């Protein structure tokens, strides 16, 4: 049965892990975000009350 021969499957496994561990992280780390997150102040924003009547 050919699927029991580990030679081609092991090579595919090793090659795919080499790609996952070398090429893909470099591409992800080189990504620039359009909007950098800004830090909020230590104070919490005070919610404003609604100014409409309740019926």
C-alpha cells in the first residue's frame, strides 16, 4: 500500500513546517496596521444621561 511509505509524506511534512516557521512569520511581522491603537487615559469616561422623556 503506497500510503504506508513514509518517504514522500515525511518530506512534505518537513517542508511545510519549514515554510510555516520561516516564511509566514516574517510576512506577518512585517505587516503594518493602518490605524495604530491609542492608549486611553486612566480616567473612565463619564456616561452622559439621556435627555429625552420616558413615557
